[in-house]
C-alpha cells in the first residue's frame, strides 16, 4: 500500500464548484451494474438489462479519470461501487492503481459481502482503506425475501474475513424499510457492537427498478431512534466532525449508531459527491435526470482538458436538492444498480 504526503502547496486547478457554492471532493465510481442478488429495493427479479462488457469503462479508463480528478479538481476520496463490485474480475488490480494516485486521501468499497470472504485479504493488500457492507437483516428468511436469493451466511463470513484481514474501518449499512426493519434494528445494533463495527441505518429511497417505492414505506430516523431508545436507553447525539458526511451519529445506551435521513432530512445543501456510472457517464446526483457521457469522448481521443470541461458542465447543472418531497418529483430513469451505490 502506497502512502502519500498531503500536499498543502498545490490547490486544485479546476475545483468542482456548483452554482450553490458546493465544492465536490468525493467521487463514487461504479465498476459494474451486475449483481449476484436481486434486492427488491434495487433490481428487477427477472432479466435485468445489464450493459455489455464492452460498454463498461476499463480499469485504464477509470484510472485516467480518477487521476485527472484527484490531480486537477481536488477530489480527495473515491468509493468503488456497483452493482456488486466484487463480481468485476480482478478488482484488486484496479484498487492497486487507484491507491497509487498521489494526493488521494481515501479509497473505499461498498459491497453486499457475499464474495468478500475470498477477496478481503487481496483488497487490503492492494491498498483499500475502508469497506461498507450492506446488511439489512440477520434472518435468513428475511434476507431471502429482500434479495430473492440465499446467502446471508456468506455475507456474515465476508464481514468476519474483512475483520480478520485487518480493516480498521468497516461500516454496516442497513436500509430502514417499514414492516421489515422494526424487528431487525436492535439485533443489528447488537451484532455490530459485538464485532466492533459501526452500523448506519439509511432511510429507504425511491431507487427501485420496479417503481414500487411509497413514502409510507420509509421507516424514518425519528422512528428508528424511538425503537432504539425503548430498547437500549438514552439517546445522545454525537457532534459531527465532518459536515459533508450524511450520517448523524448517536450514542444509544452502550452502542454507537448512525442514521442517514436521506428522505426526511436530506443533506443536499452540503453534498460534495459526484458519480461515474459503470458505462462511463458522470452524474451529479443519484436522482438527477441528466448525465454527461464520458466514455464516448474518451474512446474518441478526448484530451484531459476536454474531459475536465465535461465534468464542469455536469457540476454546473446540479440542482439544489434531490426533490424527493416535491410534488413534481420523478424517479430517475436508471435504477440504483445502473447508477452505482
């Protein structure tokens, strides 16, 4: 793993600042839209439309874009997503390339954990710093109902493997869905604490490909805290060290829990994120109906300056908020798996 000294002397040449003054320093890169489960809140059960492999950005193309954004635009952290990123062959080779980028401060991965048992050691050795693992339930039956597949045991083994491989920063992410999470939340908190992990509950967002999301299905942050308080005792909010982070952290009895109120208390006003989809489009918001294609320009010989202009174009069009609570809100055409988590 390569360590880089922080460079205080060279501010970004092309900072990614939108018309509301938000400075973008965080990049999510999807490496595939494919996944080994079929979660109801993300993918269709049958025959999802995946990109042909030739349409995916290559590792070389991803590294070029990442290096450009870190070196010239002030991106400081990169998160690898999917789909399920671990289904992309030789992912650790990409991690090695990204870990070698000077001035990149943080490199992380979001995964469902099913394949993590066989990859955690290689990812650590390649230079990955942090892992977020999706874990909505500790019940095999609930897992099967949510994912339309089996595999909870694999995810739990993957979590254990990440711990044994030496990752010091592992977060568990659980969606908060009414009718499901009420019976899971306390057990998940106890599981996370017993393994020395942080758990965050994320309000259920309208990103499912089946378009079945309803506002009433969101188990909101206040309801979660009430359940936790009734079970564990007093809830105390922990002041945020980084205001750009979406999670509110709490001490709940002896435990520490994060809540991401993406629906009821969105953090759009301090959002610092951009996304690159697996097929090479840059998006300024999960819920945007606009995106700028990069892949075609790259493969047609675009210069670095031309690519930087495309990023600036995308940032400038970013809206003030995602608008989930607006009457005119419409889900994005792409479902979550085709955008990148």
